[in-house]
């Protein structure tokens, strides 16, 4: 069999464009003071003292990948780590057995959440590096909690640690949100590993659509005229999606597969099922795209005399990520302390975009989801090469720098009222909170 080698012509162009833009890119600057310098240095030192623990998280989870909603050992390992640092965490928080919640600080005042993912992918394990995310969130939270334990007046407000299950293929954060995980929380931050340091990147919203066509079975040779062919309907819908693509905005994506199309060639297929992902850069355009796909499904049913059932969002939808610029500025400032220079938006083409359930958080409260480099620049997420990187010394460095970045960003947020005011104002200017569960109704 011939081994397929897709052309890298376009990818090479994207890489060349990125390299060109990197030469003139200006790392975003923060006009805010953030936390007092001595306090920031003390918190950063606490993170650095956790390096051994964070390496344990990186490697223990890496060697034992668990997929969405099955992350029992990973969640328990993180709970155990917090426990060893004298912090009790609630395992099974907000109705999800593999979710975690812990809090530090008391009283009223600002509240910031630090998020850790820890689910892996089937077959390729930690090819998205969520073992590193687990370490960054836990490390940041422990450092802040221990600072408060030593001096409860070190900084105002509270820090919430959330272990968030099932990002891959699901939308665990939406389930957590609906169960109140972000109630009373003012901002949420996390970091994701990547092939380079990016202050922000486009993340598309994503919905799942299942289209079931029902026809009438008949003998495909003796009485085909008595049948209504559900596979024909699925085939026309698949073709319709293909034709629609030319007219889609460049920020939209549709992927479709046919999961059921009959059982035997001698029977006109009675049932056919098409599964689609619809993605778009904005909630509004994702809603538009959803309507177009419904029309295609209805049209295919009409053409074939079949009936159609349209079922959206077997798992809750993901919204795009709305990035908060003021928080991004503090993340960048913290990364510069670590010798990293996160690239601004637009340096890496937004063509290279996936989705994350953090989007749903970012449309409820201000948030950031920057990327931290742990792999060579040409290694893509969800590949075996990235899984390898997620267990490498670069992953250890990313976990530590990521933890420091999250701890310092959270600290800045809690200590600097001008920063908090800007964060809130930017969120309002971007449209304010969205009623996510009702958005597509
Ligand atoms: Zn992923
Ligand atoms: Zn991921």
C-alpha cells in the first residue's frame, strides 16, 4: 500500500508567515502595577519550591492517562497533593465525580478561580498535555494558599481551585458552570501547553449535531420503488454541507461523518445517521451556521421523501474564547519574569484553531487561556509527538513557569483594584455575560 504524505505547502507558508511576524511582534505590555513586588517575589519562590511536586503531577498523570469523565486516579492524585500541603479539596464537586474544588482565603472581596484540566485522549494519551495543565493550576493554588496560611492578611479576597474534567470531546466546564462552580467568582484563569508561548490564540465555538434520517425499507432489487432511502438523504446532506463550505466565512468549520447508512445492499436503508461538528469564531456566527445546517438536513429529507430528526448538542456546546486583555497583560508580565516572551494575538495564524470548553467560562466571567511552549515549534497538539513532549523536561519547565504565571496573575488581580476595574470594564465592553445554556435556543 502506498504511504500517504499530505503536502506541507500550506503549512510551510503559515510557518513562514509566523516567522516573519515574530520579527516585528510586540509582546503586549501591562499598564497596571499588579501585586507589590516583595509579595510577588515571595509567591514566585513558593511556586519554585513546589518543582518536585509539580514534576510528580506531570509524570504520574502522563504515565496513566485517563479519558473524559474517567479521570478518577488523576483527580485523586491532585486531591492527595493538596492534602499533603494541608489543603482539603472536595473530590466530586459540583455533581461531577472527577471534579475538584478547594478554596483559600476568607471573607468578602474579589474571587479568582484557577483551573486545572487532567483528561487525556483515547489512543494517544496526554497528546494535549493536560497533565501539564493539572500541575500549573495545582502549583499556583498551593503557593497562594500557603502564602495566606502563613499570613491571612497577605492579600485580599479568595482563590478557588477547580479541577475540571472532560475537556476533550466534551464540555465539562459547562456542566460545572451549570452546577454553580463559577457562582460568586469574578474571573477565571488557566494555561494550556503548546508548541510555543502565545499570549492568546483564537479558539472556535463548537456544537455537535446528530441528524437521523428515517425512510422505508424495501427489497433493493424486487421493489425499490416502494422504498424511501435514508442513506440517499444522508448523502445529499453530506454533499450539501460540502457545497455550503464555499459560502462560509473563513472562520467557520464543519466536519461531518456518516455513522449509519444501512445494513445490507439488498435492502433500501431505512435509517441513516450523520454526525457533524459546527465551529465558528463568534457565538453569533455559530448560531447562523447552525441554522444553515438545519436547512440542509430538512432539504435532504424533502428531496428523498424521508423524515428527519435533528438533535443538537449531545454534550453541551462550547463557545469561542473571549480573552480579557488586562489579565493577558499580567500573564505576559509574569511570563517575562520566567524568561519567556509570549507572542501577541495574530502572530500565529488563526487558521490554526481548535475549541475548548473554557470558552463557556470566558463568556460568563472575564478569563484568559494563554498557551505555554513545551514542544518544538513544528509539533501539533493531539499527535504522538506532542504526547512525548508532555512527559519531557520541557513539560516540567512549562508546568513550573505556568504555575508561576497563574499564581502571579491571580495575585495581581486580587491586589490591584485598578486592574480589577479594567478587567470588569473590558468584559462589559465585549458584551458582558452571556446566558450560555439558553444561547442557542
Ligand atoms: Zn485537546
Ligand atoms: Zn487541550
